[in-house]
C-alpha cells in the first residue's frame, strides 16, 4: 500500500466514526433560573444572619 492509500483509509475510518456520533444540540436561550432572585435571597439571608448574631446575648 502506498502512503496516500493508507492516509485515505485512515481518513475514511475517521469520517465513519464522526457520522456515528450524534451531534449535540446547543441552545443559547435565556437562562431558566432567575439570578435577580438569587441576589435578593443572598441579601436577605445575610441581613437575617447579621441581626441574629448582633442580637445574641453577650
């Protein structure tokens, strides 16, 4: 076998393997989670934690 034939068969095998793999679907839609709500929950949690620690008896 010549080198060109060998390279051709390797490329053919790679092409067959690539066809066997299912393409992944990538969507760049809006996030399904509200980051604004995360910010408010973070702030409320830390305010409550601060008040709890501040009001602990000494």
